[in-house]
């Protein structure tokens, strides 16, 4: 696949979501907030669950308190009442079960996975879709010396990126439409 065939979903992209079984939409407006509505089973009890519809915004609201690192037993479509769990795909970060929804993105409908463990921020695409769609990488903050120390020692040089942060930032540059910049970003990417 050619590089120009790869499409990107930007940070905070609004995701229209649908049930993979009945194709009903999950997006609702509740209290003037846009949310994704689900039913869930948590510790044997059916609960209402609302997630942010924006990519990489991990806000959650539920009808009961979910324990930190607690895992939902099931995620259910509020329309057809079918389970959204996909037993063939584990979470790419913690190994917990994932729910599969369909999102409308880039002029098509694609499967999208959400981890069922509270606090885990992993989400992903199918292997086939990962080759043609990339989730944008947010800019990495460069760590700096604490300001109270910096005032007294004149070492104003930032600590610099760790190897992991440098690789993430390099990934952002590789996704840029105008590569080979020399002095700062020529397209003012934040």
C-alpha cells in the first residue's frame, strides 16, 4: 500500500458509533453533552454506561461506581440487547476482553475495539484497517528541569526526550504532509 493511501484519524475526532448487530446508533445527547450510550453488566448488575464520542477523550459516566481497574462483564447494545464483546480480540495493552462497535470514519464503516477494563485507555482497529488508517499521535512534551532548580544552576537545557518519546515524536513527523523540515515545523503543527 502506498503511503498516500494511508488516512489519519485526528486527536479528538468525533466518532459516530453503531451496533455491529442491528446497526443502530449509540450516539446520544444527554444534559447537552454528546455521549455514546451502552448498557453494561458489572458485577452481575445491568448498568447504564456513557462514554465520550471523541477519539482519545476518556470520559466515562455510569449509573454505579466502577472500581478502579474493574472490568465490565459485558457491554450490550441498548437497542437489540446483544453482547458487543469480541472474544477473538484481547486488549492490546492489558489483555482484558474488548467490545466491538462500528464507527463511521473516512467515508466508510469500520470495526473499532474498546477495552472493557476501567482505566485502560487502549482502543484499536482490525489489523487490516490498521494498515490503511492511523490514529494520530499527539505531540510529546519534552521534560524540563524543575523551575526551582533551574533558577539557581543556569542549566536551561531541557532533559531531552527518552528513546520512547523520541520514537513517538518521530512517528508524528513521518505522518506529516510536508516532511523534511529544517527549522521548526513548516506547517505549524502544534
